[in-house]
C-alpha cells in the first residue's frame, strides 16, 4: 500500500516538474520548414517528429540533453540543449541538405583544410551511404556505386575464375587498377587477384571495395580527376576515398533481404539469388572529441542461374551460368583518442572473411575430360574461394607551431585461396577425388607517411602549403595447390582438376619491393575569386626506377552563381607485383611428351627469348575543364570535360604457340607449346564529359530532391607497341577481342535520374538509369559479327516509412521492369552464356525489404 502511494506520488512529481521543449526544424539553404524530421533524445527512449510546419515539442525534466535531428536528404545534427526548470525552452534548428545520389564537396583533391565545395578546382562527388542504403536494394559498395555514380562501373562476372569472387570496378572507363582507393585518406591495399578472364578488368589488378561493409561507411568521396601528382600511383582515373563512421551514442541496425525475379530459368523457379544482410553499428564517446565506432556485418548471397535461355540451343550453353554464391563477414572499427587539445591518436581498420562458390564451364558426358563412371551426365565444376582481407591503420595528428602534422602507418593484407569441387582429375581415372585445394596468392602492403599542412590566411586571400613523404613496402606470394590439382598421372588424359588447375611448385614465389614518395603542393587564393594550385610528386621504386609528376589547377569565380575550374596534370601507375610476377602452368602431353602452356612472368627466360622488355610504369596526361553554376532557387549544375592520354598500358596478351615461324624455335627450346604474358602493349586516349544537375524544393508539406547525372565517354587505342620479334603477330599481341574488352570497360554513356520525395514519415524514391550501347567481339573474331548490346533503361522504386523515430521500413525493387541486355549466341560470347557482364547485369528485377533501427 505504502509502495503504491510512493509510486503515485513519484509519477505526479515527475509530471509536475516535466517541462516543454519546443522548436522548429528548417532547411538551412532555403529557410523553409522541414516536415517529418526525426528528433531523438540521445541516450533515452524518447523522440518525436516535426509536423507539416516543421514544429515539434517534447516533455522533459529539467537538465542538459543532446538532441539528434535527422531527415532523409539532409545531414544529421547533434544539438546540446538545457531544459530550464520553469517556462518553455525553445530551440530552432537548421539542417544542411545532402543528395540521395550526388552532391559536390571538397574533401579529397586538396590538402587545404579550408577548401569548400564552392571553390573546388576539381569535380568531386559525395555519396551519403546511410541515405542511399536506407532506400535502395544494393547492399555491397560496388553495386551501390554502380547505380548511383554515372562515372563508376562494376559488373559481376561468371565463368571468369577469380573475377567471379572479386568484382572489378572502374572510373571513367579506365582500368580497375587506374583508380586509387583511400580509407580515411590513407592508401588502401589492392586485391592479390589479377584478372585473367572475363570482359571486365582483363589483365588488371584492383582494390576490392566489397571488403569494407557499407554499414561502416559514413560517406564515399569520388575525385573525378587525375591525382597521381598528389596521391601517387594508380590515381590516373581518379580517387575513391571511403570515410568511416564517427557517430557516438547511437545504435543503428539493419536487416535486409531481397531476391531476383528469374525471368530466364530452365526449371521455372520464379526467384533466386536470395541476399540476406544483417549489420549493426555503435559508437562510444572518448573524452570531449574522441570516439570509438564499431561495425559488424554479415552478408549471405545465393547463386543465380540464367542458363538455358529460350531460343538458344541448350547443347551450346553452360548448364550453370550466373552470380557466384558468397558469404561475407566483416568487422570494422574507427577510433580517435584525444591526448591534448592539439593532439589526437587515431586508429581504424577491420577484417573481412569471404567464402565463395562460382560456376565453371560445363563438361559434357562424352568429353575426354570426364570420367563417365563418376559423372554419367557430365559435370559442372565449382570454383571455391577463401578470401581473408585485413586493414589496420594508426597514427597521431597534432598541431606544431602552426603546422598540422599527421604521422601514421597503414598495413593491409589480402589472401586468396582457390579450391575446386564437383570436379575430377581425368588422368587419375575412376579413383579421382572430386574436390581439390588449388593453391592461391597473397599481397601485403605497408605504408608509413609523414604529412605537414599549413594555412597562411594573411597571405593574399589565403595560402596553403603541404608537403610530406610516404614509404611503401609490398610483398606478393604464390603458393602451390595439392599435387592432384595439377599433376598428370596418365599422360594420355587431361591433367589437373577440371574447372581450375592448381598452381604448381614451379609457380611458387615470394617477391617484394619498396617505394619512397616525396611530394609538395600549394594553393593560393590570389583574390577571393581567383585561385591557383600546383603539386609535384617524386617516387622511386626498387624494381623499375623513378618518376616525377606534376599538377596545375585553378578556379575562377565569375559571379556568385558561376565558377570556372580546370586542371592539367601528368600521372603514372606502377605495374602491380601481381602483373609483374604472376605465372601459371598447365601441362599438356603431345606425342607422349610433356609440354607447357604458360602465363610467363615478366623477365622470365620465355619473355627474354621472345624479346619482351620488363614491365615499366604506365604514364598519363590528364586535363579537365568545367564550370559550376547556380541556375536559380534550388538549382545547381556542374559540367566537366576531361581528356586522358595513357602510354604503355599493361595488358595480358593472347596466346603465342610454337607453330608460329618467327618464334617456333625459341618456344620449342624451352619446351613451351603456348605462352602469354603481361606487357606494356598499348596506348589509349579517353575523352568524356560529366554533367550533374540537381534541384531541391519544398513541395506541399514535403521536400522534393531531384538529380540528373550523366557521363559520356569515348576510349580509343592509339597504338600497339610490339617488339621486332613479335611484330608479325601484332593482331595476336593485342587482338580484336582484347580491343573491344578495353573499349567497353564502361558504356559510352550512362545517365541517372533520381526523384526523391519525403513527407512526414514517408519517403518515396524513383530512379532511372540508362546504359549506353556496348559492343564486344566474340569468339568468331570477326569485326562484322560483333555482339551489340543496345541501350537499356532500368527503373528502381522504393517506399519508406518510419513507424517511430527508432524503427523504419523500406520496400521496393531495382530494375522493376525486369530488363535484360540483348541476347547473343552462348557458344560465341566470352562468358559462355546468352549475355556478357555488361550494362545492368544479367539477373533481372531485384525485390527487397529493409528494416532499420536507431536507438
């Protein structure tokens, strides 16, 4: 009884002392109210949303609080407030707009910490990952960027060995290894995989963006400009900087599931490729300015199968053709610990473990590579992968006598282990195992950097000076598979595991190199309207020597609504260790004698016998010219034209056989029947233009954001660089198919129209993506029989609703009209299916649902 009385008295007392806090949330740029904005009291299960006039109210007991205000299409804001003991506390808040698709900011591309979007000399896109992933179906970083950024391209491949497990990606139609990837501004390591097959990234290494979970990312910044003079090797096409989350005192969690609508499937199964993703993110505050933010992410993706398409002879097709099955688990962390008011220790990184199953080409029942007693109906080998990827960075930032100093180290490792199952070694007969360990490779990288930056605000209108150095160590290994994965036990039969023959002991190696880079750059605002910048970078590699590159940039503000900008730079890309040292061997028997089919490493006895020089760096000349404009209330337009000339691009040649007269004796003397190799074979020229038009306005009681992004791109091969001995075989050195693979690294045009409307607790998104025509040469090797993939448009639609400030749901679809590329003859395409991996992909419509939680 007494307990009940005390409880009632406590409730009455709490109600009596509770005070109103009222406020209004507005759009900072237009000053208009924001209906449907979410206000959460950090650390408590309290919250509300704004009404149609942008107003809100809460009842809180007196004391200090932190309010977190968020609205789709705007940057979140944390606001400290104190509720007084009497009267009503009023607070007015303004949110900065973002874009669901693209918006311009100045983060990468300049070391001037005072540089803003309005005076950027180079085009930069920012993708707010939380805004995009909360509405659309794409879960991994590559697919997210594929449908958001017009200059970015990535397609999943099938029947392409390692490329089925690591999606190659590119900017502005250049190679995957010509884009530099940073995490929190630090150089990220590449994948250990060099792509040998498929129509994307052929002969290239690249960075595996999917090792970093989207749930750990705050935003992705894309610098669409050559920047090797600023950041070093690989930045010919541009730079992608991934910024990890720094939020604290908020738990966010997501449960996502989706599947593809299987329009083409021989067994009439209606859906496949189920994709489950579960993730959670939380941050703790450390001191006044420190934090620890952690993310756990699990993703399970099943196979799709688009084999046996109608109208195509089933005997000419693979029986399994579609996306690989992937299980991806990640843990990432980002931290900063304040030591003094001027000094912070930082650390970030994570680990990613991936297992994959990918379809290899079908072996028919009557094939000499089959053992009928094991597989009476033939078999479909499965190439498996175990990929372990890790990154760890740590350092200290301080201010020393006016200089901002950053001393840090980042270490990265990528290991790729191959396996093959549902297969056999035909030379072992009926006793053959059905599963093999096929070996693999590993790449490790360590970068230590010391950077200085200082801004002189009283020199003209501002002068920024930056200089520093980086020392990089890289190590590359190849390790052999088990003996049965490569050996021939019966010389009259095919050797090794079918689907993927294992690496042999003769392929094993452990190679390393070092690199020292020194740079200096400066930017000066001569007037408030006119800025010029210059950068220079010297690098010395232990394996091929030195390179010096420079960059000039400028910005001229004509009026508050119009600005011109441009850059001119030289660049380079060092050959990767994988391109330099990768080698593999397949043993065939001719007339009872073992002969080798090889991918020979640079500088080997074979390449020396053929007169092939060692690999050297690719070099480039980049130029861009553009403008930004405010066309009126809520309208913005950016247009940037670019030119990229690259000399000595590295490609993988076709196979040279020992029956070619000019080289027959050299190959036979080395007991090699066929050979191919990496070489600086071609020079290319790329011309293009990027256009981004954005508009935001108040529409009724809601907010409408619209953006149109377009990329037009043209790549031409200007020369093929052969040596004297191989000059008669120029068309084999870089053949018709390879020419079209390089040319089709990106569609010649890509357009993205996004319409995003939010009102109260609802949000609606409609997106159209148009992919331009792609042409590929097929196995017929005839220029008049190209596979032409005509322009296609995909349509994405989603509807989102917030039940409470803490719980929201999104449902929708990507490519909801179930559009596919044009079909072609499966026996002639590179991939062995009715489509190559072009444009929007081969899987059709994808339907999804997402539950998200914020506490």
